[in-house]
C-alpha cells in the first residue's frame, strides 16, 4: 500500500507585502488565506495519509481571521497534520502554536527532535521547532531508531548553505539519518535530492509574494513505497509574471498577444521594448481588465539606419555599400537590412539581441 504524504511549507500567511499599494496588499493577503483550504482539499482528493507542514506557515503575528481559517481548514479535513514551526513563526510561549487551541488531528513539534509513532501507518514522524529566528543544526548526530517501515522527519531548514543560520542541512547528515523521507521548508523554490536511502525535498512556497517569486507554485505529493515517488503539484494560486514585450510594431496588439485572456487577477510586470513611443496612460485604460498590470517603458527612440549613408566618413561609406548591395540584390534585402540595423545599434552603443 505504501504511505502517501502531502508536503507543504512557507505559506507566510499575513505577509506585509511591503512596496505594494494598500489595495493590492489586502487582495494578496486575502489570496493567501485561500491556501489552507486549497492544501487540505488537495490532500483529501489525493487520499493522503499525512500532511506535513515544514514551517513559516505564518509570517510573524497572524490576524484572528487568518488563524480561524487555518484551524478550520486543517480540522475539517481530518487528516493527521504534523507541523514544524520555522524562523518566521517560531515556537514560543506567546506564539500561535502555544497560545491557540488547535484541532485534535494537528500535532505541533516543539523544542528538540521528538518522534510520534503512527502504528496504523507503520510510520514514525520526527520533528522539531525553531525557538527563535535562527537555529543551529538539528540533524547533527541524529539517526532514526524506530522499527517502523517508514521513518519520516519534518523540519524547517536550509539545505543550500552549510553555514546557514537557519538549521543547515548537509548531504552527509541526510545520508546517515536513517530516514525514508525528510520534509523541509525555508527555500521558496522547490528542490530535492537523494542521499543514500533518504529522499530530501522542499516544495517551495505555494504562492509567490513578489517579483522574485514568479511562475507556478505548489506542494509535493509524496508516495513512499519500494520505489518512492515525488510529484510537484501546482495549487493554481495567484501568480507573479515578469516579461518583456517588443512593441515596435504596435504596443496594444503586442501586449494583447503576450497577456493571457482578459480578466486575470495575476500580477504582471511588463517591460515595453523595441523602438517607438508609447502612451502608458492610454495602454492602461485599454488593458483595465488586468487590475494588477504594471507597464514599464523601456523603448528606444527610432533609429534612422541610413542617415549617414554616402557621407565622406567610414560609416557613410559602409552604409552606402550596404544600401547599394541591397539595390543590386533585392533577394537579399531582409538580411542586408538586418545587418545594417545591427551595425547602427552597435555604433550607437545600444544592446543587440540576436
């Protein structure tokens, strides 16, 4: 049968979203509050045996509304959920983990690595919480000693830097851990590796929080059998997109071709490139069905490629030769025109993209 786990981390509920206007801050926080329900509904749909949450569920102090939605979603799904608090929501006497009442199916790890046996699943889950914003290595000297088939750990930690202040995780520690699966959080871009018989993975954040966290985000669905399997599953949460659009042949048609269907609430940052003038105010009016669209004018003034052709200079002679060649060989016009444009851009010190 095996063991099926939904592994998620780094929800960062109630993030401050610094740098965004108030309207967008409230919208983004409301979108975040959908994450607990989306995660638990997916776990039910996938018939998962466990939910592992690897820290930074909250981004500091949580609002009552966010707390209630999180507890409601976790309790309603009924699936055993084990949480290892991270650096942004570390365990303390006044933290939400200690001061709030959590559903019976939710277990929160505290100080030091402890284990929870789950005999009906032939599984033992190890975990520990951060006690402050930083944390020394929790896996140093650790080895799973349970007799269950599946030895699993859930931790917040950094597998990318051996000197990290956030519970650094090394390949050697993973290899000697005796674990079947190590569920990590902290790094917001998903990743995984195998060391010995242990699979170590982190799902990344389930929703981006700015322009440095673009594209699809989601969770891991992990199936532990003789041949373990990890699948990255998108939650279809709100996304951040960055793109460059060449508007030389017309700004509005180019943007309409680059953007998805009208009405998307995703966040788009679009750099307008190419040659020509654009009216940003008019473009925004025409694209008002994208409420979170940011346009940045990166266009350049049009270039008169042949401006100096024929003049008594090296440039004049060069461009005169190109134009004469184009007149003599009309079948080569497109290539000669492109060569002239590239040459002119280089002479003007402008970037050339081939």
